[in-house]
């Protein structure tokens, strides 16, 4: 068994947007996440791709992870997901 870390960014954004909707705030788009995190939209798009996609990001720095969880107002556990592969 191999453990694999995934970045379910779309799920984290959706969860943040549900919370924002309850508070009457505008939803966060990938572009606004990129702007607020201080990275390019391409970076966020690559992070949101499935791990088996050749265009997916191969790494996530702790600095960028920190910026994303700050913008989304979530915990790191909302950003990273560990799965077991056979």
C-alpha cells in the first residue's frame, strides 16, 4: 500500500464558498484566490488539477499552502488529503 497526498483545491474552494454564502460574502474564484494569495492564476489552476494530469503541479510549498488557507479561511486539513493506493 502506498499513501498519496492530494490537493483537493476545488473542494476546499467550494467549502469556503458555502461558508462565505452563509455570511453574505461574495464567492472566491480561482482567479481571486490567485490574486489574494499573490500567485498567478496558472499556479492555482495547476494545483487544482488531478495528480495524474501531466499539467498538474508536482509540489506545494508551505508558504503557498499558508497563503491559500489564509485566503480560504480554512485549515490545512481542508487543503490536503491522504489516500491509500494499491
